[in-house]
């Protein structure tokens, strides 16, 4: 159990004082040690000494995924590379991925955030946690692993897939804590039911789920299948990984460990900060990160913050469930995809037009993508054989670019909608909002 009442229930005034001190230190370090920040801040003439209050953070320019890609791979590190003990990278893109580096101290802080969350979910040293998140560059596997160690639980690092084996292990090893993405969790439960088992009898005490968008109906379904409470876990590679927000027993929003992350909500159009209880884009700052301090990162995730006291007694702000994105990134099977990647892949194949639509569905519980592409007039006259050939080529090209297998459909020339202004290329029929 990791429960530090003094920290987690700190009066807000005291917390804000602590945050200001840490913010000032972080900005000073970034300015001094990371040329990228130095240049960025100098360009807009904002300097570390300008941060006199917490509100002064608004003077600092934002950091986006593009900044992280530009400084790929190690341009945002604030320490000598030999002090970096672990590297992770965000899922999806095969172009330039986003890299996240951790020193020994960072790994400790990261595991502390997750350990606090697992404790909020009621898990401790008597528990056996089955972690179905992928172990590898994805932060879900190792993040939850480290957090579980910190609370003294027994961890089963089974990773993703092998659904039948997951079920067998769950029963044989006495799993009490289950960690998954919501879509995989439902699939796991339904597979067990199909095999004539009742997951409610498995003895699961608590479930932690996240890494992709979901709806309250999905949570209800998960809780019903397993007969256990399911708690939302949020996080992102750039800021460290899972643990930026985790729900407590009240299940009314995710507590952000505000001594470690500083959250803001902005209007994604005006980029102005907006007040509590209003939806906007979440912006996050690492307050205590040695290896790669990220300051004012635009997550593009839409949510709101509340500072009202929580039933559990913690004073840390709570963020709501993510209800959308301010860009067009979609996460499919846990992998982040931008329509621009699919466009790039399509354009590598001749005889098709740059008109396409991406349709994401979840026919039962797993995601599927269909990409509709307009054929050129010539191709249309070339007949079925050539069409099959081109369809396969597009499919391969998209798989190379995104790592995801999609269904490709060729449609008649000029049959897809044209857009004035911002194109809307993605139709997400999963109803996750
Ligand atoms: O998904 C980290 C993570 C691992 C979170 C395990 C929770 C559990 P990335 O792969 O970098 O990191 O993807 C980050 O996923 O910006 C959101 O758009 C989305 N996301 C993450 N958690 C949630 C959640 C991990 N609980 C991106 N609800 C984020 C909705 C989520 N979306």
C-alpha cells in the first residue's frame, strides 16, 4: 500500500506553494540544460525568472508532439545519456515516434504515481495483479509492473494476447487485480463466458482499465461481467505513462498526483486557459522529472478538471473521463493512428486518388478499420483483377506505415464527399463519446 496522507490530502494552499517551487525549478533546469527549451523560450522572450506565480505558467509556450518529434530521439533530455536508465516510445507511428526517457529517480516517481493509484483501487500486498498490457516500448506494461511492485503485490506479467491462457492463469494463480484496455477486458470476459465460465466467480477484487477511449456503458459491462469495480487509469508516454490520473473508490473522476504533474485546461481554439468544471484540452507539465521534463504539453485530450473536495479525502484535482480529442488521432487496438499516416500510405500507391475515408467500427468488441479509397477512372476500366491487386497494395502500404491491418475498399471515382475547409476523414462509429 502506498498511502501518504500528508501528501495526498495536503491543504490546497500548501500544495500550490509546493507546485510553484517545483515549477520554478523545472523551468530553470529546462532552460539551462535543454537547448530546445532555451531557444523556444528565448524566442518569445520568457525567462525562468518570469515565473513568479503558478498562473505565470501561461506565459510559457506549449510543447506538442511535433516538438517531441523534432527533437527525436534525445533532444529533450536534461541529463547525460548515461543517467537515462530506460526508454519508452509511443505506440503507432513508424515515422518518428515520440521517445520518453527515465532516470532511476524518474522510474521511482513514475512507479509511485501508479502505486498510489493501485492503492486507491484497494489493492495491496495481499493481491495478485494480472497485467495484460503489452510489455515493451508501450508504457502500460512496465508502468503497471513497477507500480505493483511498489505496493508489494504479486505481479503476473502476462502481457497482451493469449486469451485462453489469460483465463486459465486468472483461475489457477488466484488473480485479484486485473489490468486491461476496456476493449480487451470485454473480449476477455466474453471469451470466458463462451467457454462456459462465470468470470464473477474468479474472485477479482478490482480492475484498472485505460489507454483508450471508452463509455460508461462499457464500464458497466466490465463491472457486470467480472463482478468487480473498474477504475479508470489515464496517462501518456510523453509525460511518463499511465498514472497521470487514476480513480479512487468514489469513481468520480481521476485524481492527478499534483505534486508530480501540473494540469491545465485550455480552449483548443483560442489556446486560453479556462476555468474548472469546463471541458477543454488537457495540458500537462512534469513537476518532478529529472531525465526529460516536459513543460505545458498539449495532450489534445478533451476533459475537465474539478478541485472540489472528494469523498475519499484527497485534495488532488480530479479530471473527468476523456470525451474526445482536439485533433484527429484515433486509437485503434491501443495503437495511435493519424489519418495523415493513412493518407501517406495511400499516396504511395499509384492509380488511386487522394480521396479516402476511414471508418472505425467495433462490430462486437474488437476494433476494425475500413479505408475507402477512390479508384482512378483508368483503374476502374482495368477490371476486377487489377482492382484486387491495388487493394492489396494499399493494405500492405497502410500496414507498413501504421502497423495495423485494415480492410480496404475501392470505390468509384468521385463517390466520396469533398470538403471545404477542414476535411473530416474519420468516421468513428464506435460511439465512444
Ligand atoms: O496509453 C498510457 C497508458 C497505459 C494509460 C496504460 C493507461 C493505461 P500512449 O500510448 O502514449 O500512453 O497513449 C496516450 O491514450 O493521450 C489518450 O488519448 C489515450 N488514453 C490513455 N488513457 C486513457 C483513458 C498510454 N483512461 C493516449 N481514457 C492519451 C481515454 C486514454 N483515453
